C-alpha cells in the first residue's frame, strides 16, 4: 500500500450519468409526487479498512467540489429521453440541475470519515452513489495498482471461462441472466469499464445489462434497475399511516411508471411484512420481486408460495437476486428456481472489486425524512440501519418484525 502523495488532481466522477439507474427512476417519482420532501443521508463503513478512512477527508472534499461543477451533457440528456419510462419534464429538470456543495459535509471523528447530505430530497438523494465510488476509488488508489489489476484480470478470465463452460450445459425452462450492479463498490472507473466491456463482448448470452447508466449508454447495453430502500423508507415520513407506507409507495410507483420498471423491493420491513401488503392487485401489476437480505432460497420459496396462494402463474413473474452474489451463488439459485419462475441476478462487488484486496463495506443511507426518523428492518443481521432506537422498536411492533 502506498502512502498519500501530492499527485495532481484526478477526478473520479466522469459524468453525472454515471450512477445507478434506480437513482433516476426514484428521483423522477419523488420529484413528481413529493417534490417538497427534505432528507438526511449518512455515510457508514461497516467493516475495518486497511487504513483510517479519515485520511481521505481532504481528497473527498476536493472530489465533491469537482462533482458540484458538473452538468448533464446534451447527449446524456438525449439518452435519458430515449428511455420510455423517463418523462420529458424530468429531463428538463436535469438540464438545469447541479449538485449544491452546501448540502453535503465531510468531517472526521478519530479514524472515522463522516459524510452527511442534508437538504431537499430531490437535491441530495443523488449524492449517495457518487460518494460511495469516490471513497472507494480514492481508498484503492493507495494500493499496488499493477498487482491488483493483474489479479483482477486473472479472476475475470476465470469468470468468463466458467460462464462459457456453464453455457455448454442444458439450460432450465428459463434462461440464466445476470447484470452488473457494481458501480458503488468498484475498484476504479477504469476497471469497471474493462469488466463491462469484456462481459458484453465475451458472454452476451448471459450478461444482460448494467445498473451504471453511463456505461449502458457507452456500450449500448440495457440499463437495469427500479427502486431502492430509500424510496420505500421515505414513505414512512410522507404523512400516511405507518402501517400503510409500503402500499402507498407501491401505489405511487404504479401511477408513475404505468407498467414499466416493475420489480418491487421486498426487504424494507422484512419479507413476511412485505407479502402481507403485496396483495393480488400489486402482485398482478408488478413483474416480480428483488431480494436484498436474508436467506435467498427461503425468500424465493416464500415468493413462489405467495404467487400460488394468489393463483398467479409463477412462470409469468421474475425473482431478482442482488445480495452479496458471486457467480457460484447465482448459478446455485438459478438451478434451484429457474424451472419454476424467471430469475435474474445483480452482481456487484464480485464483478467490479474482485482483485485480491479486501473491499470496503460502505453505505450511505437515508436516516431522516421531513424531520423524522426512517429505518430499514433487514432480514440479515447487521443491515438494519436507524439512528432512532425508539422509532426502530415502534416499526418492529407495527410490522411484527422480530428483534435482530
């Protein structure tokens, strides 16, 4: 690992388009339905880094300064307009949008790096993905780049070889398809480019897209994504009865996208509580469900049983798995489910930060909205996040969610 240097400034962010697709879809929905919402997002590192992240403070500040000078380019706006679910007035808003530096702060507490974004939600929600890959790239710049990239290419070769070998096996009723979900976790932008270009070229029968909108445009592949936890959590503070926040969020989504982007996220208050709200109306309107915490086999079995209970043919629906996947896990889940339901797999760290160096486990989550706490009750230990234990306990009580 190299010590910090006084090297010339190298911007990490290349384009405002280089973020997850679901940022744009949630952004549009919240702009249309809740434009006055005020939100607070908080950065957190869940594992121990090789050196204190506090050392990156000045570099992160400089990168955020750069981010706040960027605007959407005309060709990027044209690309967004070409996506049928992106509405013209939202793109018009983006033509004048710029991140405001006053809405985000960077501080330290001992060895910890503290990053907070506070302000109108439609102006601060976009910071998340950029902050995460800024911190990641700055962190990994201090490691031996040549050695890491050599190991990354060796592992990428092995992945491509494994996929080609898998392709020679008989497929099940539904095809095996996966996408890149790794923008926030990546080793660097250059490595992300290399991974996506290689997969799109060498295994297009399996590799179906990327959450990175900039790379989707660049390599002419499908942008992938619908909603994230922050969208659902926001409705805990939007004036509906707390017990009804999931239904309200899903209903607004249906009205906004009218059949597009129909994959619902299930783990904001746990799968069991989600399914109690995901009635015949929503089950018919949404194309499928996304898994992001808890045991994936148990989750998938619950989803199929729910469709059967509602007398919906599971073969018309899709389960998307996106929690800590690698290729082996994805293929295992495919073999378990693909004769009974369509499947999809979003793979992140294992694609964009599998270079022999321990990745960071960093997040930047919504913690308050409209002046009140919001929370996620995860089905996985350690993923529950809230600053307000009283609200967390109340949320557990309302949705009959067991304590972790």
